[in-house]
C-alpha cells in the first residue's frame, strides 16, 4: 500500500504572522474616516478616494486593495464603495458603530500585546501594573474605553433580546453595565421594562447622557457603586445582567458576586451572564480563547471561562433552571441563565 504524506504548507503560519497588518490597515481606515466618507452608497474612483480621505495618490492606491481584500470595500469597474458590513457598523453616526471599539484596541490594548511574553512570564498585567485597572476615570479611558464598550453592548443587547424573552420582567439591574448599551437597547424594544445601571461613580454621568440621547431618560437610570467592594447589590430587581463582567474577575470573586446577585434578586428572578464563552473542553472558540489572553494583559485578575464553569458556579450558589443560549455578537457568543428559587 502506498502512503501519500500530507503536504503541509506555511501559508497558515503566514496568515497568523501578518494578522497585525490586517488590524492596522483596518484601524487606519477607521481613523481616516474612510467608511463615513463613503457612506450612503457613495462610489469613488481612486483619485476621488484620495481627495476624500486626504491622502496622496500612492498611499491611497495601496490602501484601496487592502480594504477590498479585507471585505470592507468592494470594487465595481473603477469605482469603490462600502461593503454592507462597513456601511452598517463603520459609519460613525450609525447606532451600532464599531469604530470606537476598534480605536480602543488600536490606541490602548495594542501596545499591551507587544509585551505578551512579559505578561505570561510574570503572570501580571502589563497595562495595569500594581493593581490599577482600565476602568479608571482618566480622560483617555472615558474617551475610548467606555465608548468602545457602548458600541459592543448595544448590539449584544439586540441579540440578547432575540435570545431571551424579557416580557415577564419589569426591572433590570445591569451590574457593571458600563455606559448602559444593553439596558438602553432592551428598554427600546421591550414594552414596560425599566433598567438601572450599577456602575462606578465617574461612569454614571455617561449612562445618563446615553439614556437621554436615546430618549429613554425616564426608564434607564444609573446608581453609583462598586460591586467588588459593596457588601450588597441594589435590591428590587427581577433580572440582573452580568455582561463582560465575570471575565474580569477570578473564581473566588466571581462566586462572591453571584452570591450577591442571588441575595438581591427578587424570588423567581433571573441572572444572565453574557460572555465570550469557552467550550467545555477549553479548546476554543478563538475569540474567547484570545480574549482570555487579553485579560492577562489588561487586568490584575480574570480570564475567559467555559460555559461549564459558569453553570457550576451558578448551581453551587443556589440558582436553578440553568441553561445556555447562543448569541452572535462581538461582545458575547452566549448567555448563561439561572433562576433564583421562589
């Protein structure tokens, strides 16, 4: 019998090696307002593109095929225009604008990833040395981090509303809910629902501003606090959301927070954990696995956990009727659900 040895290729390794080029080309296009300049179906030639984004002809000529190859622009004849995904998510006045999230990674997290080996060897954050976190009140974080999280949270809220029936609920507490993207989206779509974002004091004004801009100031409010330090969470809510919160903490801290949720929830109330979940074997998916490394770089503690770990913690905290629903959003691929007994 003749055995044919499988021919291996270096091309997958080349794709991994040049991945940063794709990211940087994407980030440059957003910073140059390429997609906003081409919004509304506008088509431009190469020279018109150069003029629209303020580039000389050579760099414009080099950038265009890169963006087409990335699926962000499309070419018809000699004209270029946004692809549907760029038109929906990369035009800066659209409701689910993704550019803020990208720019946070570009201006804040990218430099941390340059020191990944250092973080791995020392088991410590390289962006938050000494226990500081990215959640601070400085102007840079307010400009980039909270706006970035809002872009993800709004779309996560949209997919969450499709995956979970909120019609039986009246009051939502979004624990560590950032600028309020999820509850704003939920209260926009679910009749009779009101929400409170429980957040650090310097973030609460952002929540109130976002709610006002959405026309929902009468149903979305903010309450200052720190779930890592406060002995108890606000009570009187029949559903609590933990979105991209537990991946910032270690197991002990997360178990403590889930116990606080159980104590504060109304009887029969529900907790929803929205995260990029690792599979039970902890072999992927890739976004969840890489986000775990991001937690090492950016936070003193935390990692991405598997759905089975969350289910175990919920059960041992006393929650019942546990299940997992799948989501398709950049901020979460699933929601782990538990109910407080009556």
